[in-house]
């Protein structure tokens, strides 16, 4: 009887042990390595959505507008991707010209895989293989004949360009981490950004820099045909680039500034859309959030664009000055990007002196009342604008201007009254 009881207890224990593993696959897998191979153990990270943080679609999502079918198939099979990622791929220069497009696609599938770069111990071999592929692709896109041999095809086939843009999109278009200023705003909504705060440096930047290099080389390459490339570097791609300007890493914003400026210069069909999209970023910053990390970089791009405006100036450019640039004096953080803003404003006045009255009256409208440091900044810009102003335009705004200067002379702040 005792032996029967012991055997019955063993059977119950075996059933309990076999039932437990069956429940584990139901737990959500980690999204940090969604494109990369081998779901890591542990609970899935919680994504915090912020008003100023646009959540980019997952590179493996079928609805993503910049994922080629080949890259999509690779990401969908990410769960068992480790052996293919470690498959040794020859150099482009070592294969025949006829086999090169196929090898390019295989390397781009490897580049499209996304890994958790915050942990250097996860998938080190796959990450190194991807890094080597990125380095070779950067050299190839920059100079195909040198990277793959004298008989290399100079222009990339259409399907290779599609896979290239899809691989780039899978890496750079991602949810940005919660900003430090958003946490500060939750505590004190009226607090101004700290100009002396240490900039955030993304730990994945060494990897992202190679991807941005690849994008930049693709855009500036003389072998990139804009008629073909505009199908992949389209309006949706530009909008997602603009979303990344809110990155806290200044190195990423510097690359984005260069890339967007090059796209504006090469893709003439996108120019009106890019200007309008930048306007919308400014409007949201001025009238809604007053929090954005990339206003200075966007103004640097616009400074170069304004410098190339033809005369007589179009009405849409004058409206941009009145509705977007001048109201940028309103936010509390104007001192952070004021140098770039002042350059854009002065460019308008130098190109068309009749705009001086509009600019001066706009400055007087947003003149600070209690912020003496901001008042010093305004006085410096006003001096530059007056140097480019003609006497006829000066007489139009002379009365309200001298009234404001009189109030400055009575200021208790020594820099303002002097």
C-alpha cells in the first residue's frame, strides 16, 4: 500500500513539471533584438510614450513604408536567425560582377537585422559581422569601382536601392529614449532648459554612425539617380528624419543636419515639402511643446537655404519669416538657438531691405518684460538688423523702437541700460 502511494505521488509531480514549460512561450518576448536573432531571456521592456517622442514602427512590421520584401522576410525569421547571420560572406571584390547584386542583397539583409546595442554581451559575433558588412557597404556606395574592382557596376540596381534604404530605415528609425527635459517638465512645467547640462550620448552611436555614413554616401553619390532614389527617399522618409532631430545626442543631430541638407540640395522635387515640414516642426515647438532638441540644427539648414533664395523673394518665403521665424523669439529657450535664428533673420533683411520693418516690429512684439538676459540677446540682434536697414524702413518703425529703447535705458540691469 505504501508503494502505491509513493508511485501515485511521483506521477502527480511529473505532470506538474511538464505543465510549467508549456506556459513560458506565452510570455511576451523581448523587443530589443527584434530583427537580430535569438530572443533573449527576461521580461519585455516597457515603452514609455511621450508627447514629443514619435514611436517609429518596428522594422519587422509589414506596414512599415520603408522595408523591402527581402528585408521583411529576414526580420520575420529573426527567431532562428543566428546561423544565417554567422554565415561567412565573401567580399564584393572577390565575386564575379554577375553575382555581386545577389551578394549585396545578402549583406543588406544582415545590416537590416536590429540588435540590442545597450548590452555588449548579447550577440557579439552577429554585431561584429554586421559592423564589417556596414564598413564594406559604405566603401562600396562611395566608390563602387574601387571597392569591388574596376569592372564594378557604378549604379545600384533598383531592387538593391530599395533594400539599402529599407536596411537604413530599420536601424535609424526607432523610438527615441525619454528625454531628460521631459522628466524635468513633469516636476516643474515652467522650468527653462539648462544650457549647461551635459549632453546625452547614445551608447549605440558607434553603430548608428556607420548607418548614417551609409545613408550620407548614398545621397551624395554621383551615381545615385534621383529619379530612382526619390521613390525610396520619399516624403515619409523625410518626415521620419525630421522626427529624429529631437534626439538628445548632438552627434546624431549633426549627421541629420548634413543628410537633410544634402537631400534638399539633390532632390529638387522635395524642396517645398521639406520647407513646409520644417515649418510644422517650428509651429508645434512654438505653440504647443516649447521643447525640442534640434531647433538650432534646423535653423542652420534654413540659413543656407535662405542664402540661396532668388530675388524678388516669393510671398511664401515672406510668410515663413512672419509666421515661423519671428515667433521663434517667444519660447523661453530662445538663447539656445538664438545665434542661428539671428543669422536667418538678418539674411532676410539683407536680401530684401523692405522686410526690416516687419522684423523690427516682430522683435518689439516678443520683447521680454522681466527676463534681462533675454533682453540682452534681443538688443544684439536688433543691432545687426538695424545695420542692414535702409532709412525709409527705419522711419516706419522709429517711434515704437525708440520707446522700447527708452525703457531699456531705465533698466536696472547694467547690460541692458548700456
